[in-house]
C-alpha cells in the first residue's frame, strides 16, 4: 500500500520536478500540473494506491474520470516503466 509521500516522490522523480499537486481519491492520487499551451492535450498521470504504480492515461481519458471513475478507466492506462523507485534511486 502506497502513501502520499511515496506517491509524491515517485512522481517527482519521473517528472524531474516538484511543480505539481496530488489530488487524492479512493484508489490513489491524480497528478495536477500546469501544462504549457503548446502541450495541451497531454495525458494524465496517477499513482495507484494499491500497487504504487505510476500510471499514464492518454488525453482521450478526461482527467476528472481518472479520479471519479478510476475502476472504469484503469484499463486504459499503462504503467510508466521508467518511474524510479525513490527507495532505490541513487542520486550520486
């Protein structure tokens, strides 16, 4: 079971930025970040509470559905494989 601190660390490591917020919902956290106008249509990230996986949803899945209808849209996401595990990441 993943907690909010682990979720934040995983997202921060993947995005290489702390410029985001996490919106909690029963199954995890949706990543909320400012998107430049030239990147509109970018998909949504979420961290799944039960697995700790960082998930990426395509832009065809509205962000609100990720947090409101997670079980219905979960299968449209893919696991971000390059999301480092903050516990094993060596910053040296």
